[in-house]
């Protein structure tokens, strides 16, 4: 049966044909602009391609004007550290010695709400292919997860599936999951956030970019076959023009095959090593429509594509469906004619389906697509790739001043009970229920992952050079003050990397917000971009890339503005990575608090669990203090353990360091703050807790003074399995049991088949 396509000739003959532009997510003026570009109405395939590529997800049409600020604030010194930056599939950082690291974080929010397992699984698959497309071997993943209240019925539906999807795909790929964050808040009920991060390594000279150059070079599609799954994942194909019959009502969530992707990784690496790839692009959101138009737009010529050569796994697919399909585990490469047979041979070796689907032409800025021998697309790829640019209205919300009016938090009478309430709350309790479903040590190069502030990986087995990676965000802080909240996310990720002993070198991000058509949201977004860009400049580390996710809301109610900020650090010898737990040495350890503590509870966990709502200002942040703190840690061999202070304050840091120690801790809080409650639970920034042996105390204090870091001795380890402060004594084992029990009690009925929960 021959599929009858809407061809360019037909488009010329039927200029007034009604088309489903609105159902495909286009505005009327956008549809008119497309007609103006083409000089006629678009074909079905062209309309599909433009609608996909001009979607918010692919075009960044509402965020471009603000994202340019990153370029304005990047100094030449910062830019010199980046081999590939904003606009590429992932940022690539030169870390010295010929080694480079690529990392990126992306959102897969809506699919994970609709179908939690596949939504999260294909989120991992997509971010891994972004890393592959840079010429790198993926070496680890992380995740940033946000759900509604932990006891909400829908959270019970979504969380187990998301966690199982991340574990099922990542574990099958053989990639360690080296960290992440799980947050519960009412704002994410109905719109969870699933942000996936991947790290990869490559040699500087092996960098690959996405462009199609060299007339006569071939376009090779390889990986899984193209099917009907995933259509509508970016732009909904909801018209009879595109769907004939019930069998065309397909899920918008892609279906992943991690074993196919594992083979694809190895195949790609051998193709790179053989030197047969000129340019490469992964197929993710937008599928083949996105890959071909982006490759052509970035090249020096044009491209001709024959969809008849695309390997399919469904019958009678239209050109529009083939182009828009988001079937997973696919890549598109540009290959010189003399290397095509060698390219195919390598694919055959790995049993990876491969097909020559087109070639680069000498017609600049022309993408010609043929199906069933007929031209179904003839358009300038630059107009497809660039998309419109909107100057969305933005304004400081009228409610912002009232929100920032601080209502003093209730001081508890029983600090011991307050500690138990904090530690066992869903916001601070153990994430073992989640993390035990992930493999953290596969591949053998994970140095630190479980209970670590940042994941640490060895990337060079000869020199033991390694990297540390962390990603953080606080939607509560960011709603109170978007600029400061984003700076705090940057500060925490930077600090998490620093306390491992690594030197922070680069930033990535995933900016999750509500509708860009809401001026309140656009103000939050703009403030966050400026906070992150200015903060990175102050720290002298470049933003290597990022992702924007808009329309995260339930009805008209947006999520908390959630700028996830990732920081990459370099440690010259992973053997020098600083431990996290107390008790790693046989001697008694002394605890020293670095940084100053203030009465700061706006947006804090205590404010939330004590029923104080959300109000006030977030903690003040001075990034110069964060930089001094990092200087203190780099090369520091006098510290036996370290932990940053963030959510839950000093109390949370102490108990997390002590839970796996053989004994306990005795604290003297008099040098921290005059109010014990503030000393324990304040979330002031630029602080870390370190441990050292008695004979190194003076050296640690002297080093802190050298770098201008306030430091005070606050306690020591004890033999008794207790935590004491003032006249309060808390049994650490009882506290640990409460800390570990919360999530299993909430979600234990839905443990994934691959879970191993102690």
C-alpha cells in the first residue's frame, strides 16, 4: 500500500487548503510566517517539521532574548575553558592533560507524569545520547527529582515509576548513578520535575560537533528503526491529515530500549575511533525533523533526504510521521563517500541498523526531503532551526512584596524533638529507598557517590585525575527572590563540589518554570538567568550550556521556579578526595564549623515543617565567600571528613556525618550563635563542617584564617552512640532508624523489581 503524501506540487495547487496549525501548537501569526518563508502553504511534512522545531522545547523562542545574557557576561578567560558551549548538544570543558569532560542536564517532566517509567527512562536515554554526540563516552548519570507531597496519592503513583525507570535504563546501560536530589512540595503535584544529567569523557582532539558540511558527503541514520512511538512528544499531531484511523492514536511518551542504546554507545565510539564521522547529531525531541534541519543549518551547504531509505518498524508511515517520530536510540552522522562502507561495516559488527538516507548538497540553506519519489519538503533549514524570537512581557509580581514579608518561625521548646521531626521528615530523611535502586559503582571508577555531597569519578586511570559533579536547586528560595535563589543553587552546587577537594571549573543548568505567557513567570526566569550568569562571572567559571523547560504548571498555577544548577569540578588525584563520614580514622575527631551563622529561616525546611508556609527572604549569599571556602579545601590533607551545610542546617550535617560512625558526637554550640535553635537549624550559606584529628586542629584553623574563612571548633567525636548539645541527648541509632524509615513506609508497597532496600 502506497502512502499518499501532501507534496510541494500539491501545496502549490491547493493554496487555500485548511491545515491543522493550531492543533500542532502554532500561533496564527507563526503559520502565516511559515507561508511567507516558503512562498506558499506548507506541506504536511513541512508543517510538522516547523511546528516541532518552533515549539518552546526545541526553539527556545521565549527564552532566547534572556539567555543571550550568558554570552554578555562570559569573559574571554571563562570562554577559553570551553571547547563547546551554549548551542551544542552538551558543554565540553578542557580539564588539562589532554582530557576533556562533557556534561549536560535536561528535563523530561511532562512525559514522566503521563507515563512515569518510560518518561524517566527515555529521559536518561536522551541525555546520554547528547553526550555521545560530542564524541564522548558517557561515564555516569545523576538525577534531579521533584514530586508533590510525599503522602499524596499521585506521588505514590509517579515516584516509584520514575525511580524504576531511571534505574532500569541507567543500570542496563552500565552507567553509575552518582548522585542527585529528591524534593517534595505541593507545587509539583500534577507537574513533577524529572531532570537527568549525564557526564562523559573524551580526549580534546576527539571532539565531535553537529554540522553537515562537504557537498557529496552522505547522511547516515543508524540505531533503532523508526516507528510510530513518541509522535507528539514535542508537538501534538492531532489532525486527520496526519492520523488515519484508531491505530494512529499513539502515545506521546517514547519507549526506550537501554540494551539497544548500550550497543549504540560502543558502536559510536568505534566509529569515532575509526575517523569516519564528519558531523553527528542524536535524535531526541523532534526526531529526524530536528536532526536533519539542525545538521543542515549548521553546515556550509544544503541537504537532500530520501525518507524511503529510513528503516521503519511500522507500515504505511507518512512523511510527517517519519520526520516527527521520537523513536529512541537513533543517531544521524555525516560521512564522506569513501568511508560509507567502513561506516556500515562497523555498524554491522555491532548489529546496529544503518542506512544512507541522503547527502549534503552544494545548494546553501536548502533542505529537500523526498518520500515515495515525491518532494514533500523544500525549505531553508536555517528558518526551521532558528525559529521565532519573542519578547514576552515580564513584570515583578504584585504579590512579591507581601511574600517577602517575613513571619518569624515558631521556636520549639524541645530541641531534641525538633531534631527528630526534621531528620525524619520527607524533606530531610534518607533517600536510600531511591538510591539503592541505582547502581553506583559499575565501571569501577566511582570514587564517591552514596552519602557524598558530590559524585566523584576517576576519568584517567593513569594519572588518577578525576571530576566531581553536583546539581542543586531550591524552588522555595527562588520563589522568594529569583535572583538570590538561583545564586544559592549555584553556591550550593559549587560548595558540594568544593568540599570533596575538587576545584569547580564549569556550570550547566536546567531552568524549570511555568508558562512564559505569564509575566510573573517571565520575570522569575529573567531574574534567575541574571543571577546565574552574574554569579558564574563572579566565580570566574563559565556556563557551558543548559536547558529551558517552560509550561510546568497545573491549570494556571505554575510550579515553584526551579533553576537546577550543575557544577563540574576537577581533582588532580582522586585518592585525595575528602571523606564524608566521621570515623574514617581511628583517632578522635574534632569538628570545626567554617563560615558564619545568621538567623535566616526564609524558605527553610524548618519554616516548612513547622507550618510557617513560605515567606521572607532566602539566606544572603556572597559568592566571594564560596570561592574562599573552595580555596580552603583544594589540596587540603589535614581534613578527615567534610560536609556542606544547606537544607536543615548544621544539625542535618552533623547527624548525616555521624550516622555511619562507630560512636557519637558532643557539640558546643556557644561559638556558632547565641541561640541554640538558630545554631542548629539556620540555613545560612557559605558554610561547611569539617573534621580533623586533635593534632591537626591548629593547622586547619590557620588554613581557614589564611583564606579568610571564619572557623570555630564546635565539638568532637565520642565513644557513646549519642548526639549531645547543651542539656539535650539524642540516641543516634534511634534517630537513624527514624531517618531511614520514612520513604519505605510511604512507598514500600511499590518497590521496583530491581530495588535493594536495606
